[in-house]
C-alpha cells in the first residue's frame, strides 16, 4: 500500500476526486436547468455522471494494475546464483535499433538503364520548372 502514497499517486487520487465531484456537480446543475424547462439539459444530466463513472473506472483499473505489479514483484524470487559463477546480466527491456547504411543499388553488369536515365531527366526538369505541368515536358 505504500506504493499508492507516492507523489504521483497522490496527484492521481486528488485528480480523481476533483474530477468526480466536478462532473457530479455539473450533472446536478444540468438537472436543475432541465427542471426549469431546458429539454437539452436532460441529456447532459445523464452524460456528466457517466463521465464521473468513467473517471472512477480508469482510476480503479490503474490502482489494480499497480497493486498486481507489486504483488508479482514480490512473488517472483530471484534465481539462485551458482557457486563461483559470474552473475547473469539481464537483457535490457528496450532494445536499440540496428542501424544499417543504405547503399544505392548499382545496375547489374554496370549497364546504364535508358528508361531510368530518361525518367531522372524528366524529374529534374519538373524540379527546375515548378509551375509546369507534366504535359509541358518537351522530351
């Protein structure tokens, strides 16, 4: 239970209470407006308590998740170390990405592709003439 009294959890508890009280207060305000004849407020009078219930649901789910995690940490014993062996190094939880350098592909046999060269000329012409349409290409 000490885990639930950290500054982060105290902020969560306070936020939950403030939100639930605020949402229920807004729901009551909408009930009084609906009683005065505002028919649209009937929908909001139902909606605000649903929002309050959702806040309680999320808070309760996070609470159970935190308690379950602490229970699992206590339940899993550390593996016994063999006498005279080096301690095992734990694998990192997040692995670094493998960096691969990309090398442009060289045409097979060193032959230049005529269609590729024509397409590259077309792209460079489009780049040099930003206002031109593809149909204006002279080549």
